[in-house]
């Protein structure tokens, strides 16, 4: 069966090269069920491998040829080999979290081959405390971080006694409703996720197109005035904004959400503001140690979910939209309270700027703001032109309560995202069961001693608590 690849997914495929694999990943930690034997990891692997029917999303691969007129299409892999995709690995002694993160970084460094469906899963044993890890990676042409989290949640249960949960790639995880066939194969939750009604109404399209010039003028004006919007014109050059290699280093750690919430409550800011302030302070200290801190504030690209402004003639229903805000991180400020206040103000201004637009306009302005990050590497202009932003910081919501996979308690989940040429560091957070899990992924050569950022993040939480008086 042949199906077209949408332009966004095709862009992720075509942008990929050896130095810039375009897959997203996740690392989950599980405690064995009570009474589980020493071979539990093997049993877990076999349960995930021995699937009767694979979901359509996981058996298609990209293809183009003369018969497709050179266009990229999805085709079903007629030689699908589950043992290539689901693997069983073990850590070297002493089996610390350090060895686990090192393995995850190496696995995340390799490209997914086009001649097979674009995903892998590794059941990993050998942690000294007996926990079992699951590392998965899926090409961004298939899913983004939010979609990947939804796939994971779909096979977890709040019932520790339940034993019928399938693997994420099992066809039982998704039985399409009428008219919803293969909807899951499209990237959801990314910058292209806007209500489908926007494309169904000719009147709505005309209305939004008519408003596009005004949205563009407002966005450009804010960028020129160095105010927060979808476009940044004042990001400084940093060590993060260089050509990268394909090798990755990964670091991860949890912080209690209650600590972050207390800081936000005491300062009148949001948890996301506090997360950004943690990253701001950590990056500031990290760059200071390397004598590489710019005098002007770093800028982070922050994906945000918005409820678009409704319009009487617009084609949308004012549903959820995903946009990008270029947040000023205040890294030029020494006081953590001042950085948090500046970040809160920047994010508030950015959301207000996007809230005046329809979802289609949000998508267009966000894409325009990110265009330099894509064009500069293609034209080999990194270091010549000013970067549109310095790093990516995103926050993906996860389950709020304890979840299990066939009795195995999930005790941690950490995202691995995508560094790109000119953007060597990506910080993604996932909330789960009262904790905020940070996943830091960076080019192993461009971002030296990446693990130091975890120490600085922890120090910054304490500094923010002291500044907030909590």
C-alpha cells in the first residue's frame, strides 16, 4: 500500500544527514513486578518482540523512485523483521545510571535506515539495582515528542495487577475509528498540528490569508524592537551555534514538581517559567565556566500550546494550536530572581502576541522564525549569519499518576530530542508522577562536559528557592 508523505514529514526526511539524525527518543525506567525472576528483562523483551499484528504506523518505510516521479511516499515493508526493531541489550558493570545514559547517547547517535520502518526499541538490563530500562527512537517523520508520549501512555495502566498491556507497536494499541484510518501516522503536536477545519473551508482560508500580512508586520515589528514573538533578530553567537557531528551525549535527571510549583507560587510565575529559569541559570554558569558567556541574553525556542483567538469568519474553531516563542533567557543577569521575572515577562508577551493570530497564522509565523535555523546549515552559513535562537527548550506533559506496564512500575521517563546543525543543545522536559524529568541531548564534541549542566540545574533550583523565600 502506497501513501503520500506530507510536506512536513518529507522535510524531516530530506533534512537528515549523518551529523543530524532526525529521530526523537525516550528512556523509561521500570521496577520489576513483585516476585519477578532474574530473567524478567528477557521476558519483557520477548513480550514486546512476539507481537501477532504490527500497527500500520510501524511497518511503513519511506520510498521514492521513477514510479513515484521522485516524490517521497510511504510503502509497506514486505520484509518486516521485528527482531531488527526490538532488541535486547545489557549494560557493562558496574551498571550505574551513568552507563545507561552513555548507552542511550550512543544509540541515539545512529541514523535509522530508509530501507526499513523508521523505529527501534531496546530493552536494557544490567542496572545494579535491578531496574529495567526501555530506550526507543522513532523518526520525526512518523511522530514528534508529544505523539511519542501518547503512544507510550496508550500501553500503560494505573492498575499494577493488569497483565494484558501490549507493546506500543502492537496493532491492539490503535484500532482506527471510521474516517480516522492511519491518522496516527501523521506527525501530531508539532508546529504543523492545527485543526483540520482550517483546510476544509474555502471561506476560512481566504479569511486567514487576508490576515496574514498584518500578522507578518506585527511579528516583524516585535522582532525588530527585540520584543518576544515568533522571530528573534538579536540572539548572540554561542558555542552551541556551530556545525555539529553525529555523536551524541545524553544527560537526565528528575526534580520534584512540588519544588518548582512552590517557586512559581511565591513569585507569581508558571512552572514552565521556572523550568526555563532553571535552564537559563544552568546554561549561564556552564558558559561562564568555559569563558564563553555572551554579554547579551541567550534566546531559546520554546514550543507553546495555545487556544487560538476565535473569529466570526475564520475557518478554525479556535482549537488548540502549537506555536513557537523565542524566549529571552536573561543570561546576562546575575540574580536568579531577575532572570525568572524577565523570562515570565518574555513568555507572557510572546503568548499574547500569538494569541492575536489564528492557528494557521501561528504556524506560518513560527515556521518563518525557524527558517534561518534550516536555511543556514543548507547554505553552510553557520557562524556567518546570526543564529535565530541559541537552543531549544520544550516541556512535554506526561502522566500525573503512577503507571505500570504489565505490573512493572514506571519510575522515570526522560526524552531525547534532536540537536541540529547550528543548534547543538536541546533540553526537553517531561512531567510524570510528581516529577519533572529533564533530558539533555547535545553534540558530544560541540557541547563538552554536558553532564555538568545537571549539577548547575540542581544548583539553580536551590538558588531560585532562596530568591523566592521558599
